[in-house]
C-alpha cells in the first residue's frame, strides 16, 4: 500500500515538473526567461480561493516586473492535498494552498484545529494562529514534514447538508449515513453527534450522495455550490460547525530558488492577496447562499448550543493520547 501511495506521489510530482517546464534538479529560468513559481491546490476555479490566487499571480507580475511568473494548478491538477504537500517536499511544487488536514496527518497532536466548534469566529482563529500556540504548530509541522506554513486564508464555515432530511437537533442525526473526509477528527466527531459516518474520497462524493451510499455531507457553501452538491442535497443545516481556513504552504524550493529580494516581493504579493481574500469572503458567502436558494435548496435552523455542548464534552476524550493534553479547552477558552 505504501509503495502504491509513493508511486502515485512520484508520478504526480514528475507530471508537475513537465507541466511547469522545469527539470527536477534546478527548475531555473534562462537569463531572458522569468522564474516560475508553481502553486497547486485542490479547489476549483469557481471558488474564491482561485480568484485570490489569480490576484496574487497578477501582483507578483507587477511587483517583479515580470521576472517571476506564477503558474496556478487548481482543481487537483497536481493531485490531492497529501500529494501536493509531498510535491513541496520533492520540489516539484513551490507552494500549495490546502485546508487544515495536513496538520492532522503530520502532527496529529494538533489535529484539534479541524474539530467542530473549537473556533468562535475568524478573529479568534487569527489570534491563535498569530500567537504562541500557532508558532508552536508551525514549528512542529516544519520539524515533521519539512514544509513551512504561512498565512491563513479564511474559508466559509462548514454546513451539514442532507438529501431531504431536516436536522434541528443532534438527536435528529441518529442513523444518518454521513459522508465525511477520511480523517479521524471528522469521523469521531460526527459519530459523537449521532451520525453513521462513511468516509468517502472527495472525488467520489457526488456519486455516493446520488446513489444513496451517503445521505449527507458537510462542507462550506462555496464547495457545495462549486461541486454541484445542491443537485443531490436539498437541505442545508445552519450548523456552521467549523470556522475553517486555508493555509499557504511552501517547501524548501521557496528558499532555494528565489533570492531574498524576490522572496520579499513574493511575500508582499501573498499578504496583499490574502487580505483581499479575507475581506471578500463575507460577500462571497452571501452570493453562494443566494445561488443555492435560487437552485431550490432550503436552509434549516438548528440548535447550535446542543451541538456545541456535545462537542465540548464528548470530542476531546476521544483523542486522549493523541491530541496535546488540554488543547481543545486551551483554544476554545482563549480570548
């Protein structure tokens, strides 16, 4: 199994090198050609994060006078999140934008970042990310995975959806076949709420919902609309159970291939694009909500306090010996 995963990652990496027009060793431009910065992510071209990456692409062109060209690889062109992180390590990709899942893969003691109801709002998430715990997590990821985590780019909250079943209270989840990502924090958390979790790869999710293999799933509105899930999911519960964010990663090629001056300009462009993205998110959320309602989806109110109480009392004990002791409370109770 490990050989298969390694081979898949190697082939994706090799493909990335050819797509970028780079050799595996150097990836450098000739004197008359721009250096290439390769950014990969799984999100589709209809999502705000792609528009924000395009904004960074244009800012890099402006700030470097065309000396650096950003090439974007959206919609899983270079593989899933795990493969693009491995691509960073192999230097076939220079930067990646993913959700928080890689933290759980490489540093499971900090997997709490993807737990339901751990974050109150985006300001809370930003303060923790910029504070001592955030730096501790970044250092641990670099030590374990040899990749650097930079900014967080806000992502719309995650919502529970179902084919046609309205969920007002955790009790209503009993027996629901719920598709969740293939991560322990999602599977165990939703079992604690009462659902029957079914881990299904993202690429297979639409058909699983259409065929009834799963009856529900949970994702941000942009993902629901961008992947046409509203065609097979007619109820969206107002759970907003996870205030999510994307993370901008770089591998060591970021330091090896670009000079200090170039990295400073790339950082300026990245931060400006992130600020634009984060300011635009609320407006984007409303746009997707309107589109989903127009498509015939019903938004359903839920008892969020009932879900939150279960999250606080039942989820942390499920990760005793895995999560850093007391980390859920440390985050949830922080200012």
